[in-house]
């Protein structure tokens, strides 16, 4: 080996850098453990402690020191599946942005194109591209994007804008730039909100040009609060309001009109005596005041007053909205009120006639206008802070800029004169509607009060300071993981890693003796380098990432096995130990096979990294880094020790007494059984295809969309019973035992297409109400839904994938699998210079993929663990493709070597000798991989069991196909003339 000194220098330097990088993780973990002990398990106290030492020096290296914040920035970060927390993907509404850019155009072609883009958007197609495609189809050249009533409006004119002479393609470039600017603005607003929220190490990033923004909040626990914070557009508006006595006549007329068309099923019960009932009957207790006779008034829970028209149940708001939007009802409004806008207030709590607390919302009527714009917009707010009102209740104080202060003075002066109210509306919800009793308010200071708690006013002030989003932000994908579940994942991953490493190391020592010891040293160095690189890159460690590391241990010794087996062959041919080692490390020895095999593995890993997301990208990252570090340590680190041992004459060996004669005279006629192999594989493939067509696959929410909850109960439950209970409220639901029999995985598509916080809260509350009879009385809704330290029961993990995201994920999965196969096909064709090698490898891979899919299709209904087809499964399939290619390339390299060499025999005999000569490597590598995967399957935890099972089946099938499918296909596709030519050359040599 040339330049040993240089390699040693870089290896030592790399090791020191890795230790340095990892030291921050150890220091950070130690301090966090101290914080846990100090807080006694109180998460808030722990967070305050860590926050208080953020700027303190906690790590001194002598020549420099670091604060706690700096240490945590350099540590290996744990993903949400290990740390616990909340992960969401927000979709900024490009539709809203386009409407805004067009000044809310009424052009029918424009609006139809917006609707068509929403309905027909394809997987991985951006909304704006779908809109342009729909506009072209709808306009047919008759309407231009640069029309004055679409994008050539006053707000978009000027330099860099749109003028009416532009072509559609020119306008498209401008609009795409404007949309990107709006998404960038949204990104900045969200970052400000998150920075003020106080979560340690938040992660926020844009996802390509899709208008999607990823937000990860490790350790966050208040699910509903965070979702509300992220989705609030902060659209602040100030509206004048009507009072109840101004709207009373309309409401009475509306109620009378609704009687003719609405069948009311409310039981008879007197209406609450309020101003509306007085208007209706002059206070007399007649049949008109009985529940069941008044579709509108029967919904009223409590008396209104001033600007409040009445209080209603939250579940009735949709019904009331439907009534008030009907054209036959709105026509009853007097001419001066025809633009009235009905808006709900903030959720509050009142007492019914039995003094029981019930939820209610107030109904307001705002003074709208033809353009539907408020009397004053919220863009004038320059600052906001949480405070307390005159009664000592939490409130939000706002300061306006100069222009806003002037407008506010005029608006409050008008309200004072008319004795009217001003509604403060945020995101179409009335937070308060105060009157003005002391004259016009100067100085631009105002206050939002209401039924707030302290955290609500902090968040409200936060979003107002950060500014409004340029468009609505919908949560299209989310995942919530409890910290207890994360700790279980860490424990399972650590156990599987330790056991896997010990067994692989033990086998290498038993099979290869002293050389095995050196391989184990290289393996340990490999792990040091791997973690050092992860720390240097600031990578996020996930549970699939841990699986990737454990898998790396199985593949890390593969290069050593290839080299050692080659060295044994060279020794059997009579070479000295030094000559055998030199030959085995040469390009004509093991290096060519190692490079070809690992390039195919790297290519499939790269495809996985490009198309994967979240934890899958973490798996791909560790896999790719592991392949590279494994190659370095196997080829260079182990070689340093081997050469050192040879120089010391210390009885260097590649065998033990146990393994000395393994595979030395192995001579199996693989090609003789190719017809039986073809028949067996054909039967399996046909059965798999039939099962895929009839039984189909258990597609996870990643592919079809939906909501998934991992719910842990206090005692074992019947999945079918829970399924029936949830089906009654959700319409449809699935419930399966997930791991232990007191834990279920529940899936439903209920309101998955509705992205607002209200829909998520409704699902959570319905879930709690349906399942609370399975828990003790002490479990509250908050404890059931929110993650917290030490949580044992309730929802321990929840995720949501919208249909659009699911379609994107499915499209990515198809392209990932097809792309990996196409790339490897091209590489092998270039490397081997014969298309027959590529065909054989692809045939084997296609066989393996169909085999694994068939197993999952046939078995998912009765297996005791999840066998869903999701992103994790696609990662497993791509790993199988990489391994199958790896194994096949090793065999093919030996076939090529023997066909190009001087081996005697017929074509089939030469190929058989090639396969037999690689059997020791094939069995050893497969065995170590299978053992490692079995350990992960047993100890890795329920969440990755299906993922590991796919790889386990794939490795077994891949080993079979490389021997009995790939090579026979290669042999059968080489022409008879080429075979005769090869045989002639070998007979003459």
C-alpha cells in the first residue's frame, strides 16, 4: 500500500476531528441529564433551567470555550421520533396569492382556472403550473394573463411587473417570481413566530418551489396551541358593527321565512327570554316561543346584547352560516344592510339553565360594503405586547403607526358619536367589539380583550408583531410524537445496535481469526467516523437513521470479506502471505468488485436521499455516509493492521480451525437447476401479481392520505370493539393491535381534506369522547391529546397526511424505484460493456421487488405487525435493490474475470466455477446482514418492524436471485456464437 504515512495521518486527524465533534453531544447530554434531575421531571422547570444557562460557558477546551447554546448547536440533533415534538408541513395557498395578485379578479376564465387547478393538480405538480395549464385550456387564446382585469392591473404595473402587451409566457415568469416572493415573505413571518415561541432548536425550511414549508419543533407539547400559531394568517381588521336592535327585524323575518323550508326537529322547550324573543312575541309565552317552531331562534343558547346577536353552540355554526348565506334570506335585509357580514366570535364558556358549563360562540353583524373591505386594516399595527386590562384580565395592547393612529382616531370618534361598537377581527374571528365612551382615541393605542389566558395573549401578540401571512397556511401533513415514545425508540435502537455489533464482531473473529479482529477494529473506527460526520454536518438522527447505522455494520464488513476471501484464494494458489495480501487489495483482485458493488449501492442510496423526506432522508444520509466510511476503513484501516502483522511475523491468518475448510471444495451446478428456478420464480411472480390485483396492498396514509393515531390504553382492548365505536362518529375507521395488546394504531380519513385547526380539534375531541370509557376518570382531554414527559396512556403519536401530499409521496415513490433501476442498469452496462449483464441484474431486482410486494399483499391481513406500504417501505425496497445489485455484481465480476481469464471448461462450467468461487463471500455477507436485520426486527421497536421485515425478506430473496436468476439470465441471453468463441479461446489458452 502506497503512502501509508499519509493515510495514517489523515486517519488520526479524522478520528480526532470526529471525537471533537462528538464531544459536544456528550457535554450537551450531560447538562440535559442534570437539568432533568434538577427539575424533578417538571418539563417547564427543566426548560427554564436550560434557558437560564444558555449564555453560560459550559465547555472549556483550554484554548477555547463554548456556551450551552453553542454546544447544543454543534451536537447531533435527534429527530422527532427520538426527541418527541411536532412536525408539520404547511402549504401556503398559492391560490390565495394569485387572487391577491389579480386584485380578486371576477374574470370567469381566471376563476374557473383556479377551480380546475385545485381539482386537477397532479402528483408533484405545483399549483401554479396546474393553474397555467388550466388557464391555457380554458382561455383557448381568447383571454390573456396580461388582461387588465387579471394581472395587468394597477398594483402589478411598473418595472418588473405586468403590462397588457406581454405574452402569457412572459406573464408566467413575472407571476412565478411574485409567488416566490410571497412564499419567502410567509417563510420569514413563520420564522419570527417560531423564534418567539421559545422551542429549543426549531427547524424551518422551504421545500423546493411547491409553496410548502417544513416546521419541526422538537420537544414541543401543546399541539393545538402550536397548530393555531402556525396557521393564523394574522389578518387583523377593524369593522363597524350593527347592534341587535338594528338587526332584530331582519332576524325575525329570516326566522319566519326559514319556517317554510326548514324541518326543525328540536324538542319543545321555552326560548330564553332575550331581546330577540321579545321582538318575536312581545314577551308573551305563545306557541311561537316554543322550541321546535323557530329554525333560527331555537339554536340560541343565551341572550345577546349590544353588537352580540346571540350565543350559539359551536356545532350549530355551520347550520346558521348556511341559513344566513341563502339568497332568499339575504334578500330580506334592508337596502342599507345588504352588505352585512355575519361573523362568529371567539369560543367562550357559559352556563346553561342547570348551571352546567357549556361552550358557546357569539354572532356579530359587521357593516360590510360592496368591496368587502374593513373600515381599517391591521397593517398599521407597528407593535403588540401581552398585557392585562383594567379588570386584571389578560389582553393584548397594540401600537399603530402615524397613519394608523390618525385613522383610528377618526374611526373611534365616529363610534363615539354614533354610540356604536368597533369589532376587532383577527382571521375572521371577532375577539372583542368594544364601544367608545370617552371620545376619539388619539395616539394610535388600542387593546384586544376577551376570554383569554396568558399563553393566548402571548401568542396573539407574537403573531401580530411578526406580521400577517400573505396567504392562508394549511397544515397538509403533520406528526406528533410524545417524548416517552421517543425514549422507547432510543432504547430500542441502542439495544439493536449493540447486539448487532457484538454478533457481527464475534462472527468475524470466529470465521477469519486475526484478520477478523482487524476487521472489527476497522468497524469500530468506521462507527466513530460515521458519527463524527453526522455531528459535523449537523445531521438529524432518526429511528430509521439508527436502522441505517445498524445496517451499515452489516455491510461494513462486506469489503473485508471480499478481500479476505480473495486472499485465501491467492494463498491456496501458493503465493506468500505478503503476495496474497497485495494481490487481494489490487484492482484485478478485490478492488474492482468492491467498487462496482458499492457504486450501485451509492446510486440507490442517492435516489432514496433525493426522493425521500423526513426520517427516510435520515436513513439515506446515514446509509450513504456509512458506505463511504466503511470503504475507507475496510480498505485502509484494516490494511494498516494486516501489513503491521505481516512485518512482525505474528502468524497472520485469514482462517480459524473452525472455518479452515469451509467452501474450499464447493462445487454446485447452479445452472443445472435454472429451469426449476425459473419455474419456481415464475409461480411466485404470478401468485404475487394475482394477489396484488385482487388482495391489493395495505397502503398507509403516506400514499392515500388520512389521520393515524397510536393510542396506548391502560389495559388490553379489542381492536374490533374500538373500530365499531369510532366508525359511529367518523363514518369509517381502522383499528389494529400495534405491538402490545394495550396499544392500537387507529386510522381514519375523517375531515382529512380540511386543514384548519378547528377540524383537527374536532377529530381529537371526538376521539377522546369515543374512547374515554376505556380509561380511568382522571384522564382529561389535554392529557389524552398532548405529549408530555412520562406519558403512559392516550395518544402517544399522531400523524396526518393530506390527499395532495399523499399523491406527491406516491409519485416520488414510483420515480424512486424506477429511477434507481434505470440508473443502475446504465452503470452496469457501461462498467461491464455488455447489456446482458445489466439485463440479468435488472431481472433479478424486478423479481425481488415483485416477490417482496407479493409477500406483503398476501400476508398483511394476518401478520401480528404492521405491513403498510409507505415511505419506510419504499426505503426498504430501495435498500433491497441496492443489496441485490451489490450481490449480483460480485458474482458478475467473477464471471467476467473467469471468462476473460484462462479457466478451462465449457461456457456453463466456467460460469458455475465463477459462482462457486464467490459462495463464501455470498453466504458470509448475507448471513451477517440477516442476523443484523433479525436483531433490529426483534429489538428495534414496533414502528420500524414492517420496514425491517421488507429488508429481511429482500436480502434472502436477493441472495437467491443473484445465484439462480441473474446469472442464468446472463447465460441465456449471450448468443451461441459468443459462447462458442469464448469456449474456443479457453481451450486454446
